C-alpha cells in the first residue's frame, strides 16, 4: 500500500494487505472509534485503525497503549477521508469495516466544508473503496439520532428508525443534514448492489454519548457538554432533556452488528434520559469540588440567552427547551442482544479519566 504511513503492534505477525480477517476502523482516534478498537482488540481481532495524523500524540498514543488479547494485532495507518486513493489504501484487503469517521460538531463558520463534506464525500470514498477492495464482507456505518430526528417533533413523542430527518437544512441543522446525506449514500450504494454479492450492512444511531474518554481529544465531542459544567463555563443550567448512551455500549453495538441484526438494519443506541439539571446535580454530588451549577434558568430567560449565544438560536431553543423526546432502542436489544448502562453511571464514569489525567 503506497501513500499511507503506518505503525504496527501485534501479538502474532500479520500482513495487513492480505485478506486475513482484518477489521478496519475509520476515525479510530475519535471517542466512539477508539472504544470500538478497544472492544475488537479485547476479542483478539486484528485491527487496522485509521487516523488523520500519525505524528499527533493526542490521536495515536492512547491507541498504541490499548492491550492486545490472543492473536489480536493493531496497525495504525494515516488516512485522509477526502482523498479517495488514501481511503482505498486503508481499506484494501480487509474483511470487516466499521466507519466511524465524521465531523462531530453541530455548528461552524462554513458548515458545508466543515461538517457536511467530511461526512458525505468521505462516505462516498469509503463505499467506493469497498467496491475497489472486493474483500469486504461486513460493513457497519456510524450514523446518529440526528439522522432520525426531524426538526419538528411533538413534545413527548417516541421516535423509531422509521423516521428520517429529511427536513434538516444547512442553516438550521447542518449536523443532521450531514448524517442524513451520508447514510443515504450508504443505503443507495447498498441497494444498487441488489442481486450481486454485496457486503452485509448495518447503521448504528447513538444519542448523546457519555462514558470514559481514552484521550483528551475525546473531550471535544459529546463530553464538551460535561466539561462545560465541570469547568463552570456555564453558570446556570437550561431547562432541557439529554438523551444518553454509554460509549462502551455504542462500541459493543457496532461490533455485534458485524454479525448480528438485520442486513440493512438501522439500530438506535439510547439508554435513557436525564434533565440538564439532574446531570449537573449528579456531578456535584459525586464531585463537590467542581461546584457545578444547579440553578435552572426560567424558560423565558433561556430563550433570551439562546438568542444572544453565538452557538445557539431561538429556533433551537423552541425545539429543545422544556420538551421531551424519547427513542425506541428495543430493536437493538432484540436483534443485537444489547443491554445498557444507566445514564447516571455513564455520566459518572466519564469523570475519573478526566481527573486522573488532569484534563480539567
């Protein structure tokens, strides 16, 4: 494979260009991707983990320190998701592919370039690389509840995977738009192979993800929500609900989906919900040194704050504040055999690595 730099460690020698049961995990330095790699290695699998920059310790060191089990091995390769040749090189010869790489941000100055393109163009490159490789038998794509939740939903509604966020727009919901378009790329590609030999394909749809970070870089995604409370970047809490799932359970669902569940299935991974105030109260109870805020801003005042805040908007506030939304994750329990850690446990398990590594 030319054009990709690589670091390798293994319990037994492997040749990662060969069809040898290797699992490729894209976005392996990310929060979900890192836990997927850890899960696979714990099962003795040979893993090829893709990262943006092999020279960046925050993206690589925690992967290199993961324990190996049995005949497992880890190869870390540099891959540019927007470079088709780079993606082809990384995926060539693998039998299993878990595609977690994407931009994880809800707003940006240039949402098309910074949020939508990495997901959509990157996913196009991934499915093209699967075709080019001709060896991939199983493919799991990381999507999100954002690909399911429409911008207009009823208070108290329970959503299933029958729903799509087809009303997402670049201005109002670029992250949801990116997730919808990327998943459409996967499904249209998969459908086009009907009647031919085609890889098994499943999409996984996590909600807000909590649980132990393995690198400081993991504090930039869902855990930024927790860090804002811990650092008291926000002095009050908003009257809103948070749907939660544990990162370890999300990783487990991805790995199980390689061989379990319906071909072409969509699976929600959501364990439950907490109010924003409950999140802050539980953090304060377990770690009083952080003095996380507990005062909930009244709805009218929260609307004003949303209007003035650079990362929020009135439309977002009216959609989320003082409203409840639920998710039906029972298909994952039925088909993938999943059970879930509680939202509270996932929240509190997020904190020890942050303290131990002095990431505050």
